[in-house]
């Protein structure tokens, strides 16, 4: 059985991407910009990354609430990319600066990617954190996508849905 989507932007009654919020580098003086908007049967994370003024990232996050994924070992993402590198991010503290992330390289055709929780690495403001607590799937507060790593210029990541991944063994 396929788990119910956490977010479904492709259904006849799609989730609203405008409930998501962007967090771009102007928070630290940069000039990158992004938006998360509805497409025909998906949502689109799009914008421009600029390295000017010490910037270089754009991100989008789901509405903050509790997403209890404790019965799962990961998430599944239905994506279409633009040949750029992205990160899937998850946060376990409200308003937290510590993210858990894994690298994504979605192809330019629709694909479903698995993100096992054991692949998530803790980061704070772009730097790996070696002494962070282990990722707690039952305590996810928000999740989203990030583009960084000196990839200047326009970007476009299309998202059809995000679903819980495989169930944890009992």
C-alpha cells in the first residue's frame, strides 16, 4: 500500500504551495531570490542564486508543524530537476537553525527519489555539525529544499509530491 502523501501538488485538490515559505540569503546580506508556486500539476521552486554580497543560497520550507515519521525509514519525492544539485532538508526543532540534509540530483525527467533517513547529515548555516543529536523522524517540524554550493544563476525544481518512505520494521 502506498502511504498517503505528506504533500501532494499533483492531485485534483492539490496542496497549496503558497503555504510554504522561502528562506533565501538576504537574511545574511545576499541578493538571491526564490519562490514556490503552483504549476499545472506540481509545485515549482524557482528563482536565481547570486554569489554577490556573500550570498549563494535559496531555500523553501513546508509549513511548520509536527510531521511524525517515526514509523518510516525515509521519504519519497516525485521531482523533476534542471541538472543542478539540490538538498532535501528536514528540521526537528521549531524555528531551529540545525537542519538535516541529503544531496539530490534530480534528472530533467520526472523521477521518484528515495531519501532514507540514515543519509541525512546535520548542518548549521552551511557547516556540518559533528556533535548534533541523531535525526529523530518522529520530531520533524518542517522539511523542504535548498540550492547552494556556488551554483549561481536561475534554477527550477518541480515537485509533484512528498510521501513517507518505507515503513520501519516492527
